[in-house]
C-alpha cells in the first residue's frame, strides 16, 4: 500500500511540475491590471449587454473563430457554443459560452494534452488519461488560472465590463 501512495505522490508531482509557468508569463495572457480585477476563485464570467440571443451568439462565434478556437458543439437556437484549442504548452483550453438576451455567460476548462499523458504513462507504467477540469482564477501561474485567463481574453473582446462569479 505504501508503494501506491508514493506512486500517487510521484504522479501528482509530475503533473504539478508540468503545470508551472512563471507568473510574468501570465501577463502575456492578460494584462496585470486585468489580473488584479479578477476576484479570487472566480469561475464564471458574465457579460451584460443589450443584444438579442442571436446577436450575442453570432458575435461570440466570430470572436471564437478569430481567436483560433475550434467549435466543438454549438446550438444557435439554445445560444450555446463549446470551443477549444491547444493553447499553451501541452494544455487544451475549452470555453463554454451561453448566450441569452442581454447576457453572455462564459466558463472555461482545461485538460493536459497527449504528451503529458504519455510521459506520465512511460514513467509510471500506468496508463494515464486526463479529463476536462473546471478552470478558476487563483492568482497563480498554473493551468486553472491560465485557462480562466483565456476566458477573460475572449470576454474582453466582447465587452470591457465583466462581472465575475465564484459559484
């Protein structure tokens, strides 16, 4: 049983090291002033406006494509778009966008890529598959914060006034 706990600790260490980047690199994703505006543990972005669901959907779709996201799933009538890209290192970022009349809601997720899974599998002999994890702002230069910062970058293209929720 001790071997298993050491193995888990080892795998956790590898994943943690892979997710490190310098905090200064964070400011290449979003400006330092914007980073300071985001409350700790923010998980959701709300963009208020006066547009219809269709106008919001069309604008979001255009911005996602302009920012090189791949549309995975979308439903214009429901106002939903899910889009992803491999954006920093070996990490995938996915934005989930819900458009309504007068409002857009944005959440983000991240997932370690194939190289991370293969390296961990090679080092441990155990097959590692990574699934999507919810992103949130924690004011660290790690994958959850960088992924949330990508959602902020997308949202800032739509409006400079954003509301952040921690729920």
